[in-house]
């Protein structure tokens, strides 16, 4: 018997400026802070062959100063005002965000508008940020044990270039980029009509609207960016690859499945299946592999949520001398089990408690709210979905999870990447 949960609805107001900027206000006076999130509808999915890495390069470029803000000034202003900030890039979007004391809202809006209006896209900035990206690639991907495996498995799962290439992109492509290329990318994608601005927290709506109009209202709109095709065949592109990892101390493996796009019924059922399989200490695979036969050093799994075909990854770093194929069999057996019998009543209860906890926690953070709201506005055109999200997940029945697992995970249509430590194999 599942309980009926009711979370209070978040207060959401949405409107558009004349230049096309979508604005979403979520007023919540519980803490005297305000979170500001700006989401641009550009990620690695928008890049074409020979021109990869631009979306992520921009995340770096956006801190290089603009008409009224010196290089690295953005950080300084926000730190000195007692705020925190960051930016991230994914396949789907690039976002920039800050959490500020409520009184500092004008500063946050001014900073975001100044760089949307007048980013300093100069040869000098391009050169130094190109080097910063290369350094990041060396540190986070090339010289990290297992650092490249998620990029490799992505290229094995997807056939369509828009989906298959990595977010950090090709360093050769970045070397070939001219300052004109980069200016054109900025003009096209960093336009108000290609962005969502979300405020969440403590502010007076009338004042906030005046400030938003004052800072963003006269930034000119641009022609809409070209539409992109992210469709995929059902089959994975490559079902097996061996990768000799020069830094890996132990062998490892990663498996990947192609699943339907986010915010579909099947995606949600598979997202819940993922939670049952690998999310947290009580998950099936953690109990079997980490707790039970103690055969793995590390277990990882996650759902890569995209507007086009998405994916699920499950992988492990086994303990020395453990048999990798045996560990993979345990994983596939659990998947077969869910495909045959579905989750148990106990698991569903636990899942529902977990979902409720996650929702309550998310709502306590003004930044988490701002980001989630911006995502729904950008991807689905409806920020109010944040208010129905929990209910929709709780409504998914065990049999729907069983069916989705049976169709998308309990199948030979998957990618397997074997990681061999250099000097072995």
C-alpha cells in the first residue's frame, strides 16, 4: 500500500522579455539568500565535426571579463559580496550560477547581463582559455586512472556524432578555432532568446522584474540557432572494446545501454531501476558485490539524462585477482531478475522514501531549486514540472519498471568496455 505524499507547491512565475529571454521567478523567503541561474541552450550536442569543444571552451571564456568587468573580476565581485558561483557544461546546456545574500541581487544580475551582452572574445582570451582547457583535459581525463572511460563508452553507445563525442572535445579542433569562429558561436548561442534566467529565494518580485528589465531588456535578440538532429538507431554503435589505460592500477569494466529520452515514462521507470540496482548502500549490486562477496573495490552506475536518446552505465573496479566475467554475470543476473519479477514491495517502499527525501532536500536549497526549474523551462518549456515531478515518479508501478528493464537493459544490445592496465593483457 503506497502512501500519498503531498509536497507544498513551489511558487513559480514565468514570463518573457521582448528580446526572448525567458525568466522564471521562484520566491521563497525561508533564507535571506537568492540563487541566480542562467542556462544557455547550447551543449556538446550542438557541435559539429571539426568544431568540438566550443560549448565547454565558453564556460571558461565567460570568466574572462566583459565591457564593464575586468578579467577574473566576476569571481572577485561575487566572493567579496559573500556569494558562491560556478559554471558547468553538459551535452544539453551550459549553465552559470551564483548564490548571493539577498541584498546582492542587483550585483548578480548586472554581472550576468554584462557578459551576455559584451563578453570579451579576444585572441588573447581565446589563446589562454584554450590552454586552460588543455590543462584540464590532461589533469581530469588523460592522466587520471580510468579518466577516459566515460567518454569512450559514450562513443560506443551512440552512432550520431551529436551524441557520441565528448563534452571536452578535441584539442585539435580547439587549436583550429579562429577568434571569428568563437565570436560567431557566442553571437548565435549566447543570445537572450537562447537562454533562461531563473531566480530562486528571497527577493521582491516587483523589484526583481525592474532589475531584470534594466539589465537584460536591451540586449538584442539573435536569429534562432540551427535545429539539430539527435535521433539514434536502437542498436549501440559498438558492443565491445578493450582499452589499455596507462594509469589504471587494476583492470575494470564499464557497461552501457541506450535508453529513451528524458521525461518519458520509460526513462523514468529506468531511472528508478537504476536506483534499485546501483544507487546507495542498500542497492542490489552494492549489497551483492561490495557487501556480499566483497569482490569489488568500487561500483559505479548512473543515468545520463538527455533530451535525445539517453543511457545507463554500470561498471566496477574489481579487487585484485577477482574474475571480471563473474562480476558481470552478477550484474546481468540482477537485471534479469528485475526483468522477470520486477522490484519487490519492500524495494518500492524504500524507493518511495528515497524519492521523498531527495525532493525535500532539493527544495531546501535555493540553488538546487533554481537549477531544476531552469532545466524544466529550457528542456520542456514548463518550469512548473518541478511541482509534479515527485508525483509522477511515485506513480510508476513495479510492473512498468519490470517491463522497461526487460526491454532496454536485459538485452544483448549493450556496450562493454574492458579496461586493461598498461603492461597487462
